[in-house]
C-alpha cells in the first residue's frame, strides 16, 4: 500500500489537541474512530488507534501498513507501533 502523509495540517491538529489536553489537565486523548485517527494523524488504513499525550502521539496499527507507517515515522510527530 502506497500513500503519502502531508504533515503540516497534522502537526497543527496535534498541537491543538495538546493545547486542549493541557487546558483540561488530561493525561492523554485516545482516538478510536478511524475518521478522527485519519484527521489527527494522516493514517489512511482500515484499522488503527491513536493516543495523543502532551509529549507524543502513538499510532497503534497492525503489520499490513508497513509503507504508510514508515512515512509517519519520519515526521517525528507520530510514533508508530505495530500490534
């Protein structure tokens, strides 16, 4: 599967989520809706969970998405974990 991820909108969106985390004194924001996972991470697969913390974003995916997640890994904004 080949896809590219435009990082600039994702970076802005993650920054906004982190600002809301800080304002609400929350430790993390867990995203399970695929539409919202895509909006916040750029990931276009059919299965994934995104966990946003004040210092990192963790995208949990299975091994079907190797090429897509390599693009996300290079940004430094989203840490990808195969599950």
